[in-house]
């Protein structure tokens, strides 16, 4: 069955004439996917994986169920053990790949953060030609894991050296107010939830919006 699903997923991917965004990370995959879906749905025909359909069943099924008129498809790609990310990513062949972060969620199976980061970074090897990787620039193990990657890499985070910097974040009642600075962007946005992790996921999502040619102002309003 997994082999048949892989073939179904590959066929589904060939039917997609728009762009594919794949999201992985130790935590935050689903919330980042939902933010990205929300940010883009008002602009283009968007299709996203249901719930947390991010394994060898979910990824092919999402691709197979993507409507023909879809302009942006958004997938989650997860893992529990070494060697699981790349085969799924190769089915998806993303134009943009987002790595939200690296944490100790899978430490028992991998033994170290460096090994987790290396596994997550394999998603970048599946990028289509001229594809873009978007990664957390606050994670040293992840930055080291992508040093040998040839693809274009864009970083986000709170560090002063990242490309998309969350330079200000504060809670106001039930909202989170944020300021982002980037090479061609300088803007504030608000989320109707409290939490720095949500703000960081939103920065990653907005960076992905920019990379697929979306309108940042419309995306901010949607969020």
C-alpha cells in the first residue's frame, strides 16, 4: 500500500501547475501551515493538508486530493525516525521549503539536536530548481546543517543576522503585536493569540508568502 500511495502522490504532484510549499520542523508545523493557508487564501486558490497529514499516508493523499485549479499547495512533512523526511519531500518536490525549528521532540530516535537538524535539512535536497529554503536563523544546529546546501536559504528569527527579523514583540491584552524588518520589508502585524512561538511561526509564513509572490499587506490583514 505505501508504494501505491507514493505513486498516487507523485501523480498528484504532476497535476499541480501552481507552486508547492512544504513545512517541517520539530514543533509548529501545523500552526505555520494554517497561518500560511489563511494568509494566502484571500489572494490565490490554496489547498492545504488536513489536520496533521504529514506522514507516508498523509503527504501522498494531500497531493492526490489537490484540486486542479490550485495555485498554492501547502504540505506538512513530519518524521519519527531517521530517513523519513527526504522520501516524502521528494514526492512533494516543493518550490519553497520551511523548517520552523529544531527541538528535542525526537531526541530518543536521533540522539542529538545535530542529528535532528541534519534530518530536517534533507527537505532542502528535494527543492525544485531555483527553489528556496526558509529556516530558523536562531537555531545554531540547523544553520550548521545547511552549510553545504546549494539552494538559496533565507533565515528568520530574533537574531540580528537573520534575513527576516522579529525585532519587536509584545503582548497587549489577548493579542501579540510584532515588528518585522527585512531587506525589502518593514512592517508591524498583530495576532489574536498570545505567544512568541506563534509570532515566530507567523514570520516564517509571511516570508513564504513573499517567496511565492504574495501580497504581504493582504497577508497581514488576513492573519
